[in-house]
């Protein structure tokens, strides 16, 4: 019900919303499976899971997320966060794809970890929301402004730290 103005005024909004939600389910699943680096007795499992992950993000999940970012709750700061997140998500995934095509697999791996850190912002955003609401009981729009940034910035900082320390 929060988004009724967008749903009624912008008929395309629901298409972007459902595209984002449903493709993101497959993105999360294939991302987890590809990161496990197990073949599950299937030839080229990692490669095929990665192709699905990349295809879904570049063509559907990130573009629809960027569109939705323009209409995010929480005012301009939330909008900026979600737009940056969507653009970084698309770029990091595209960069990983380029590096795989060039057979630069070490760099590909690092960029895929960046992409996946942004992918799981869907989970960490909700985790932070529960924690903040439980501990502080703030105004809902204040929560949205905070979690818009907390959903992805700690994730990317952690991945960058792991890359710098050569754990990834």
C-alpha cells in the first residue's frame, strides 16, 4: 500500500517491480550456487549458473531496480542510495562478465564477489531493518533512509577488505 501513488500513476511500475522481485529470486539462487564452486556432478555447472546470474542481472534485475530507485521511499537520500546500488550492481556484474570472456579469472572472481555483495543487499537490508526497528523503534521513513545505505555499503566494504587482504 505504500507505493499506491506509483502503481496508479505509472502503469509500468508494477511490471518493473515484479520483474525485479522475481528475477532477483533467481539471481540470489544462482549466485549462491555459483559461489559454492561445486559442480554437483553436472558439467560446467558453475559456468552455466554464472551465465544465468549475469544475464538476469544485466537485462532484468538491475535495470528494473534502477527504475524503482527513482521512486524509492525515504526521500532523496534513499533514492540516491538505490540508484547508486543499482548502477554499481550492473557495472560490477558487467565487469565480471567482461573479465571472464577475457579469461582473466582472478579478476573475474573479485568482480563477481563485488556483484554478489550487492546482490545480497536484498537480504542485509531486511536484516538491518529488523535490528533497527527492534532496538530503536524509529519513524518508518527514517528506517528506510538508514537501511537504504546499510543494505549495501557494509557488504561492499567487507568484500573490498577481503580482496585487499587477498582472501578473495
